């Protein structure tokens, strides 16, 4: 036994995606894939052709009348729809609004149609809705619904909701055209509804305009009356103002202004003259105070003073001097009187100026007030005339309203739109394909077994020395007759190949004691041990088959013998000799040593020195000893018996034994230094191999093997 019996590190985990392997897995599941596609097509076809209710669509087109809106034109404000994008989308909402839909429902009495009033539909007894209704009656105690009144508001609302889901409106790109579409279960009904919807929309436009005109007329009438009364009232106010104020004309106010200007000029001139006179008075007073007679005579410019001074030769005295000075004082007093008179005159002029300015301002304010009132009444009069004109225009428009849209083409009948059978079938087929693909890939992902020796060797790192097809037997007692009666069958040939592999595993020291074990029960290790014993006997060798699985003791079922004939424990305990308990089967030409129940632990029995001596004695009596052991993962017996074996065959059930089970079994055997000679892939299903795409690639169950042996 030269193999180390451990899984290679690189084979334990592989994170790469094998696309070719996935493609092969899909190809191997092609029949399942086809079945899923077929089921999907059947379900889709049944839905499309038998379950789904046919739907028919009818379409009509409305053209929007293009008008350029002018704010100054009241008629364009009252009528006409704006053609900007937002306004047109608003019209789409208006078309499917509740008011218009309700008008259609009431016109065509759709609330009495079961298609639109779902409460009138007969609920199928075995439908989901029917089952739910009965459950509600049982659980909640709800009484069955009574007779439905189709004319109540609830029925109308229900029909409106159904119609809203059935009707759509859209704008034709690049145009001012609305397309209305209604889908129902009847082509004629679809055409009737979509035409009624177009009529209701146009009628709604006219009603809106008529109502707008009525509202405008009422408002304008009230406003004209108010403005007329306001004009009369303001005119009366102006008349009263003129009578109360005793107004002068603008020309009179201009004369007052001219008089103000004249007085202001006279005041300015008088002030200049007064300043000159006051300066002269100050200068004369200064000269008079100086006493220089010549300067006084020259400054006062009085001929009498000049003559008196000249007659005296420039020197006056006594009475003449007094006369001269008296004359000078008289002249000075005259100048002072002029100053006083000028001041009084200026004060009088200023008083007159203030009075005149006040009068002019008062008259001007009165005139401005009257003019303002006249302008206001003129403005009111203009507004009154404008509103009066608009009232006449609006009154003429009553009854002449036109819709902003017109029907381009009425629907004459509905066209079939659903169910789209081809699309449903295509989608059902695709869905079936996807379901099948998920099943195949999921099964491949979740699959833990091995289907090929190559995969098993790659994952385990151990050689596969035998590949055994599934035997066509129904019970264990049919195994021996099958092996004897079918010596050229594929299964028997597979055991011969296994025998050859065992003998060639060590040419210098061929194995004599061979153990047959597995990871868990039911993998075919006992069948392999018995069949291998028959094959070794076919070489003319002395062969002993030992039942090492003394806990279960299933070997009796293959030979149809009683369990009370004695066996392994009888020999070990010395109660009988080996020849006394060994059973020789003439059909197979082998000796069989059956197991026995023991109160002692089986592992302890096999670990005893007595058992070791017993095995040594068997080497001297037989050419080959094949021991059938319990599964490795169940009990430790195989690891104990492996200490005495020359070769260990580890049986792996095809498409069932998981990699983790194999890994753990080999690890446990390696922990006690019991290596695995080789793996045996057993219970191979030839039909399954072909189904998975391996039937033409592997050994005895390949298609070309039919030419060499009977396939059984």
C-alpha cells in the first residue's frame, strides 16, 4: 500500500468559473431544458388562447385650433387654448378628467356594463376571488352580497375608475393633434366609447366658453352700471366745486400772476432807491457834522447855500452863518423825510405783494383741484365707454361659442391589441428556458457526488482502480445468481478489471489481505467485496471472504443462510476451529466467514492480539482474504482492521458520495497510517451517464463496450 491517501491542497477549493463545464452541464440537461420550455409554452399558450380575455382598441384624433392669444383682445382671452407645451399637456389631463369621464359613463350607461362595473361580474366559484369571498364569509361571518344597484353613485364611480384605466390620451409629435384611445373587450364598444369621449371633451370646451362668456357678461354689466353712476357723481361734484369756489378763468389767474410780478419789481426798485437815499443821508450827516461850509454847499447842491457862500467870499459869520446852517439842516431834514417816505412806500408795496400772491395761490389751487377732478371724471368716462363696448361685444358672442378642437377622424371599430399571443408564447418559452437553466445550474451547484473517475481522481488525489456499473438486481440474494449466470456482463467484466488493478498495484508483493470499505452505508462495498472474491476464485485461488461488519451482519442475506451457524467470534474465542465455522459456497468457489454479534466492542475485538494471530493464520491457509468492513465515518472498525491489510479499496457511490465525506474518511484512515490503495466508483448508472453526457467516454458502461460483452 504505497498511496498516501490524502486530498491534494490544490483540489480542495477552486474559485475559478469553468465556463466549458457550465456549458456541458447545460448541454447534459438539454432534455430538462426542453421540458421546461415546453411546459412554459403550454402554460403561456393556455393563458393566451383560453384564459386571457381579448382586448380591442379604438382610436380617434382631435385637432387643436391654433390661436394667437392677445391680452388686449377680450374675445381671445375668453376663448381659445394656448398651444404651448404645458397647456397642451394640461388638456390631456382634462380629457381624462372625472367630469368628462362621468359624462361618457352616463351617456353610454357604462355603470350597467359588467366590464366597467366590476360589482356586476359573476365571480367564478373556483377562482381566487371566489375562494377569498367564501373564506371571508366563513372567517368573518360576512353575508353574501345582495343585489347591486347599478345606478347608485358607487357604481358610477366604479365605472369611472375602470374607464380611466381603459382610456388614454397622447399628443402626436410635432403637431397640435390629440390621439384618444380606448381599450375594451368589444371592438364596437371601444369605438362608441372613444367617440363619446371626443364628443364629451368638445362639449366641455363649449360649456366652459359659454360659462366664461356668461360670467364676463354679468361682471361687465355690473361694472358698467357702477362706472356710469360714478361718472354722474363726479360731474355733479365738479359743478358743485365751481359754484362753491367762484372760480376765475386761467386768464384771470395769469393776470394775477402778472400783477405779482409787477409788484415784486416795484418792491425791488424801491429797495434800491432807499439804499441810495440812506447812503446819501449818511454822507450828508457826516459832512454836516464836519462843519466845512464849502463842502456842505457842494454836497447839498443847494443854489441858495452856494450863493450865500459866494457872496461872503467863502467866509460866513454871525447871522449869515446861522442862516447858512439853518438852510443846510432844512435840506438834510428833507432827505430824511425822503428816506422815511420810501420806507413806508416799500412796506405798503410788500403788503400788497403778499396779499396778491396769496390770492393768486388760492385761485391756482382751486383751479388745480377742479382740473384734477375733471381728469378723474374723464378717466372714469373712458373706462366706462371701454367696458360698455366690451359688454356689447360679449353680448353678441353669446350662443356663438366654438370648441378649440375638432374631430379629424371618428373611430369606426376597434382593432385587436391583446393578448399578444406570439409575445406571450415567446416570453413563456424564455421564462421556461430560464427556469430550466436555473434548475440545471442549481442542481449542478448543489450536487455533491461524483459522476466520472476523472473528476473523482482530480478532487481526491487518489487513483480510481475500478468503475462498477449498477447491477440489475432487486435484492441482495439475487447478486450471486447474477454473477454466475452473467459471466460476460459489463458488471462482471468491471470486477475483473478491478481484480487486475489490485494485482498490478504491487508487482513485487501482490496484496493478500484486501479490505473493502466506504464512507457511509449503502455505497456497494459489500457487493464489491463479494464480487471481487468470486473473481479471485476464478483464478483457481483459495479465497476467504470475511464479514468484518459484525454489527450489522448483512452477508447472510446474500447467501440465504441462518445467522446461527457460527462465525468469526466463535473462532476467536476458541469454541470452534476455522474449518468448522467456514462456509464453502460451491457456486462461487469461495469460503465465507460470517460475523457474529458480540457483547464486546467490535473495535476492541479487532485490536486484540488474538485477532492478529488469527489474521496471520489466515495468510497461511488462503491465497486471498477479502474483509468487508463497516463504513469509516460510522465506526472505527475499518481503521483497526486496516492495520492488518495489504490493500484497502474505498468504495464511492456514483453521483451520491460527497467530496467532504471522502475527504474526512481518508483523513481518518491516514491518521492511523492506513493508506488507501485505490477508489472504486460503484453503482454507476449507464443511462444516467449518457444523460449527463459521459456515456461514450468511460469504460465498461460506454457505448462501444457492447461489442465485447453483454451489457447487463
